[in-house]
């Protein structure tokens, strides 16, 4: 099929997918943070292009998270990387994070927007649900996250979307999408090909024998 055979809607869909920016890394902290300490974060961010870093610490109270976040925020700012806090919009506003990532039970986009302001990056976990993703985009989310695409030791999930959900999303919607869950350089290619705007990765970087090599391996996949 050539462009003369495409309907206007088909052409618009192809144009939208082909004009999206190249897929980028979205780095998530290690579960105990020791693996993604300030020194190690600085090393990773200096190894290649990373769009965002999410601090995800489930077992700590707000004061401890705020204390641990401070040096990591400075490193992200020095490398022009967005600093995203997991789950807690109120704490994200308090520490001046660049945004917040919300699960389905972590409050609404509207509540987070009121706390964080118009410029904040607000993402929503949508599992394998097209309906949840459309609701999130309509509510004003800055990105939607699908997954877990593969088994993950960082976060267990019974949801297993097919890569085709990324193709569907990027064909129809302009809001960026994040692929998450067990993503490694060896299995990332189908997600990139399907249209993921970002790959959320954690253990693939922090547990790698050489973190810089792992970042470069992802960059090769994302470059096609």
C-alpha cells in the first residue's frame, strides 16, 4: 500500500506514529534504594540519555523519603532529568518534584494537578486496560503506563498486555505511553517497535554487571 491508497484517517495515524520522538529510558529506583544510591544514579545518568527518574520507596514514611530524595533530585536537575515521585502527590509537591506517578488507588489526576501545578508531569498506571488509559488521558495525564509486559522482580503484576496495546495507543492518541515490567535490552525491541515512547526500567540497569553498558545496550535497541 502506498500513501495514495491510504484514507485520511490512516494517513493521520501513520503520520502521528512516525513523528513521535524516539523512545527514551524512564529509570525507576531500586526497591531498597541502596542499588540506586546517589553515586550510582550519577554514574547511570552520566552514561547516556535518560528522560526521567522515578523514586519508588514503598516501605518508608514521608520524612525519610524526603530526606533520601534531596540528593537524588539535585543529581537529576544537574543532568536535566525529570524527577518523579511514586504514589504521593502531596509529598511530591512538598519536595518540589517534577511530577508524580499514580497507581489506580493513589488519587486523581485533578487532585495531583491542583497540588503540583500545570507544569508537573503526572503519569498513571493503566495495567492492560485501554479504558483506564483513555480515562487518564481525558483527565489530563501527561503519560499513561502499560504493563507488566514481562515478569518482574521489582513489582509483581497479574496484568500481561500484548505489545499491540502500544501500537493501538500511539496510533490514536498523542499522550505518551510508558512500557513497564521486566524490560531488558534482550526483550525491549518488540515494545520499541510497537510504539512505546518510554521504557521503564529498574533491575536491568541497577543489577547489571556494568550499568553504563546496560544503558548503551538500551540505547542501541531504542535507536532501531
